[in-house]
C-alpha cells in the first residue's frame, strides 16, 4: 500500500531530526498509517511538525491516494484522540483548584449534592474513585445525554473503596470531572475549556465541535476490522463494562458522525491537532506559563504531575502510575495515550513534548518506533 508524498514538514525542522521524518514516512509507505500528524517541542520551541496522508476514512487494504486524494491531512485537521483528552478535562478542574475554588481533598459531594460515593476530588482525578463504568445499561442514544449519565454516576455505589485501588475510568472520567467543573463554575466543561484554557493558550482542541470545526475532522478507520473486539477484553469483564456502556464508542459509524462530534464526552472525544497537544504540554513543562500567559502555578503543575497512585489497575490489567489525570512512566514522562494509537506527553528529563494523532485505529507500536527514532536526535 504505497503512499506518494505522504508528508509535509515545517521549515523549523532541523536536519538532525531527519530520522524521525523518515520513520513517519515509512509508516505510510508500509501501509500502517493512512492519516496522521506529529509535533515535537524541544527546549521550549517546536522542532518537528509533520502531517501526512488523508483525513478520509480508509478501509483496510485500500490504497490511500485512491481513498482520499481530495482530502489531504492538513496542519489544522482535527481528529478524535480518545483518552488523550483525559488530562485535558482534568486540567479544567485543576484550574479551579489553582484558583482556590475546589479543594483536592474535599469529597465530591461537597460540590455535587447527592453524589453517593465517598470519593474525594483527588481520587476522581487519579482514577481511584471506584466508578470505572456506568452502573446502569444504557442504549447508544444515551451517549449524548449528559444529565442522564451524570445522574447514574451520582447514585452509584463504588465498585471498591475509593482510594484503595485504581481502575482507569475509561468513559466515566469525563462526566465525573466535567460535572464537578459545571457544578462549581456553571459552564459546561467544553465551554470552560474553550474560554479558560484553549483560548488563552491558542490551542486548537475542543470538547463539542461546531459545524465549521466538524468539517475539519478526519474520519477514523480500523487498521483491523476486528479492532473493536480486540481492545474490549473478555465479555463481562470490568474492562468490557467500562468500554461498552453506552455502546458505540468504538464504532466508526458513530464516532465519525456529527452527533458524536458535537457532544461533550470528555473522557473519549477530545478533537485536537498534534500541534495543539504538544503546545499544551509545553506550557505545563514550563511550569504553567506559555508565551507569557500564566494559567497554572508551578506548585499546581508539580502536584498534578506527581504520582498519586502506583499499583494494579483493574481495568488496564497491569501496573499503572496515575497522577492527577495523567499516567506517569518510569522514565519520568507524564501524559496519556488513547485507545487506537494517538498519544501526547512531556518528558522533563529530555526536555521535550510529543504529540502524535492518528485516524488509523490500531496499536501504539507506531508511537514506539517514532520515539526510538527521536531520542538519539535530542
């Protein structure tokens, strides 16, 4: 599945990063990628900006130019990055913490009357609240019913004692965090993000897209037709319950539609460019100030990126290190990957931020190879 001229790159890209460009190009040439973008900042400036392929949906086995020659991926192409958006919704709540309007160790019920689980704000942010799945089976139509799903969570008994163990709150995270933001501030989390973070830091990302932005979206497609089942886990498992209720979150017929893109589903439907995500992490890596605009204090950033929980994760079925909204890795980096292959993080020791966004739903091996090419260049 060869691709002709799949990439473009910024003039700011130094020749020292040519191996990264070549690796990015090879993903398309080998048929492993159909549409994607990569941005890297190093020492506070963007050093790599690559885009390639098409924003059109490409079924497995179809040659990319034939499938989407009229829809090239552009620097402003938006794509659903799934869980890469979890740190973004967390930052909305953390901004209220930094402003003294929310206490991390206060019970959620202090801000959300009627919330039953004895979980604190900190536990919600660190995926230890015990509410990793919506408690009542709901149809696909409930995907966009914010009030219904939040009411379900408010009435739910936690699946474990809050704080005792972690389980990625795969879909519920955005409603738990976002509803606290709404209860405290009055604005929906999508509007809060737009006005308080994305606007001041000039970030091209959002929860809930208007008509013009929906026209900039790339359509997701499967690298393997069996991908939705492969990533779900065993039927009936906690992971399956966390991912499958309401149904439709991994169905491209749903997630490529206007209804999904217009809705605010903060755990799983942030639409973003790679440049916006790398820029966001650059601001955090700089202590909460970007281009002279301070959003977060350094102390808040330090607390937000500190490991809050280390141990087994019952949804991921592996050991995890959770900060307040991000995963911490043993090399000291912090950020988040999304189901399907997108990923964004900051690496304080090496001084860079990285964002890769893709429309091809597959494994994270593409990111692994790009990082292997990048590190020797730094």
